[in-house]
């Protein structure tokens, strides 16, 4: 499975003739590439190229002096096979900005409705335009309402847009956007779990905490977040149970308990305790969530927060054990 889009860096000089012979030529022979004029200009003395393939792949190339950058959701020409890869924030800003504008234009041409959600489009651009995941990741929002049951496409996408604007995760876009995956098919369970991590970050932010993702612990595992403020420093692990109609569990309470058991006997057990478990039941319909919220079953890990968020931004839930986080401003825990 291909990874989210990144840049390849070539520390060499590239003439117009070399571009045509070593990049365009092989791509034209293999997949019907053609050179087209880039839609946007770029500052800083860069010469830019855009290649479009007969299979709707696209590639971008920026060069100046003795360096060049390549990005594409297509095959890589042999002349660039041994080049190093870099993230969006690791390349010159002019190149990153130009590539972003070119790819967003292509994204909006294919899926015009995404233009109403510019922040989401920007954040997930590395997967929305990836080689294998460009169809499945867009389909997840378009036809599966980002994993929220009984919700429309626009309602759910509008909510995720607000989450991305609120949660301070721009700095971690490279690793976090990749959580949505670049599979060639919609994996609703995994993709919904990824959205659950973003939702958790928003809840923590709304509660007044600073969040940092992907915290490595001494066991070799990574926990999802560290939440801090002036008095608190807490590790948080997020999990999203599958709704019972998609799993072997006999009902919603069993689904919650089984998911907690799996997480507790794995990552959290290895960690040795201390982390707060966030159980995000946002994939549950109203009738599936009601018995969980009503009975408030134990989830075999303490401290834990069990909650459900709706695309209107409302969140309700309950806690187990002594949770060292004040979440009253983010989740209704009084019901």
C-alpha cells in the first residue's frame, strides 16, 4: 500500500531536455503522459512542470540550479528511484505551496463538493490525492459520512472541518493525515477509528488542554496523545468500538467491553497503567448507544471515559475510575 504523498528530492541539475528525456519520455511510453502548463506560478526562481497521465494520475516537478523536487500519485521515473523523500514541511515553502495549489485544483475538479471544506481538503490532501487512496478516502466522506451513523455527507464533513480547525494538529499533518490510510478500498472501521483520534483531540482542546500526538513510551508502544495544562500531564489512548451489527458481539454493551478488553490486554497492559482510555462510541446509532449510556457498564480499564459525539458537536458520556482530566467543558457527563 502506497503512503501519503511526499516529495522526492534530487540534488542534481535538471535541464529542460533532461526533464523531457528522463521524466516525460518514460512516463509517456508507460502510461500515456503528457506535459501540460501548470495552473499556478511559483516564486524563488523555480521552473515547474506538470504531467498528466491517461489513467488520471498527475505528477509535479520543480527545479532550479542544482536541485529539484518531484511529487506524483503515479509511477516514479527510474531517474528518481534512489532519491530521498521529504514531507510537506521539509521542502522549500514556494515548492510546497505551489504543489498544494496544483493538487487542490485537481481535487476540486474531480470532487467539486469538497471545495466547501477547504481546511479538510488541505489537511487530507496527501491522502485525497495519493496513488492508491485517492478514491477510497474521498468516498469515505462522500458516501459514508466520515463514519457517523444516521448523518448526511455535508453534516459529517462540516463537523470534521470544524474539528481540524479547532484541534491544534497542523504541525502533525504528515503523520495524522496518513491515519486515514491509502488503501484502494473503503475500510470504514479503520477510517472511522482515525476520525475518532481527531475527535478526541478536539474534546481535549475544548476542555483546555494542549495535545501532542503519538507519544512513545518505554514499552516501545505509542499512545495517542499527551494532554497537558499548567497542572496536568496525562497520556490518553483512544479506541472506537465497532457497532454491534458489524461484529460478533451480541449487543452494544458487549461491543464496548470486548473492545476495551482488547485494548487493555494489549497496549495499555504493556504500558503498565496510568493512561486514560477514551472509548469513542460515535459509530453507534441512537438505539445502540442508549443502553450503554443508560447502564454505564465497566470497561475493564480505569480511568476511562466512554462517550459519543454527534456531527452537531454535542458529546455525552460517563467516566470510570478517577479521571485526571476536567472534561466538563467538552463532554456532558452529568446525564
